[in-house]
C-alpha cells in the first residue's frame, strides 16, 4: 500500500487517519456555517458524516485524514486521493474546514504538512489539486499555495443539484516544491493582523 496511513503534526493542526471516532466532531463541524448547503462543493450534511467516513476509507485510491485542532477536536477532513502509486502521483482534495477555523493558519499548515510528506517522504513526481471552476475561494487558496493551473476539465462531473461541474486542475511539481515550501513557511511565520 502506498502511501501508508500516517499522523502528521504541526503547530496549529494534526492530521490523523480518519476514523468513526471523529464522527461527532465532524457532524458539529459541517453544521458550523451550514457548509453542506454550498451547492458547488461536496461537503456532507451532519447526518451524512458516518457514511462519508466509511466511503473515504473504503476506496483504494484514497488516504483520508481528520484535521484536528490543537485540542484534538476534529474540525475538518482532507484526503490524498486519486493515488497513482506506479506514477508516484497524488491529489490533495476533498478538503473542508468548519467555518470558525477558516481563513486562519490551519489550512496553510495542513497543506505544508501534506506537501512535505508527498514530496519528501513519498517522492511524488506531482501533487494535484482540483476544484469547481466557480469556487473562487478554493481556487485562490490553491493559487496562494503556489500551484499552477494545468487546465479546465469541462463538464467533468454532475453535481448533486444536477448542474455540470467544470473542474479546475492545478499541480505542483518537484522542481517547484522548494519555492512553494519557502512561501508556505513564510506565510506561517509572519505575524497576522
């Protein structure tokens, strides 16, 4: 199995293998800001968290994590997905955070931990990110990481409401990783105000 489950710990967050032990926290998290009501995302409602945890853990091309705050409470989920062990490629995706922790240092640190693990432990040749073309908040966050737009997959998916999703595909390559890492580290170290 590649990659194997791992726990990654930072200053603001810990990534732990996703289990049903995180269910109650994640039900509370998805209700914070009614995240599941955003039509252009695929965040489960509170009563769908149990099934989502089972789904992510059952898929052979996913390695899901619970995102834990400093107190150990699950405040979101993220995943290595579309794993291609033969080509050493992963996508970081299906990420969401409860509303009250968004726009803080947590997402930057989580991405730094996942990218560091992907490039420095897994020796990935590419790390990909995907989002709905219309989800400008997500696209800007991916671009702030230093990922480059590879293109748009038009009519890529049918959404729950029946609309078609155009998917924006981004990636970071190994030769870009040192600058991306330096930028993410700088973002975490600078004072926020």
